[in-house]
C-alpha cells in the first residue's frame, strides 16, 4: 500500500465537471491521476476542489 497526496484546484474541477456535463469522456493517465479522481468524486459524480491523501495498491508482475 502506498499513499500519495493530491490536490484538485478549482479550475481543474470545473473543466472535469464541464466535460462530463457535455457528455465528454474524462481520461486519467497514470495511477495517481486515476486514484485522485476516484478519491475526489462525490456521490453525484462531480468533482470539487479538494486535497487529501489517496492509497494505491500495486502487485508486481501482474497485469490487470
């Protein structure tokens, strides 16, 4: 298990929410950005400006 600090600024949250509201895809590139979006998402699927810690779990030699 590995913890990483993340921060989503207001401008980034607005861009993500606007894209989703317009039916566009939001693609996270890399495990840290993916876990950041997963950790920051609210129940309605929107993202708010936020910071915190997220956990990542890595298995060596296994492709998923």
